[in-house]
C-alpha cells in the first residue's frame, strides 16, 4: 500500500507560489517521482478590520484586504523525496502543510 504525501502550499504572492510549485515539480520529474498536481484552489479573499488604538473607542482604519492562493501536490510513495520537500526552508511568504496517508489499492 503506497503512502501519499499531500502538500498544501499557500501564499499571498501568486507568482512566487507558482514558482516554488514549479521548482518542486521539476525536481520530481528529474528524480522520477510520481507527482499529482499542482491542483489550484479558488483564491480566498480576506478582509481584516484595523483599529486605530488598542482601546475599544479608538476608531478604525480602512480594512486590510488581501488574497491567499493555494496549491496542492500529492507525492505518491517516494517518502524520502516527500520528507525533503516538506522539511525544506521556504520563503517567509510561503506556508506549507503536509498530510500523509496510506492508501490501499483497488480490490485489496
């Protein structure tokens, strides 16, 4: 039964995110690693209110609007490659989460 490592990469900078994902994809191709994706998710548009002071009556600045872009990649087997990618240092603007699951083959 193969292990599948699902990496979820998020960033507010779509170009930088796609560059990192393309780099991972190229490394996988060079090493013969089975990679599924990248799968883009719809962007999340977020709005954060900003207070002018720490007190309750200080008024507010205009809300801060930003977008978060998400890509998912699945690495089938190749645990060593998946561990190396998930454990590497990414730019401060890139957030990475990893999930590992063991999948059974159909008919097993």
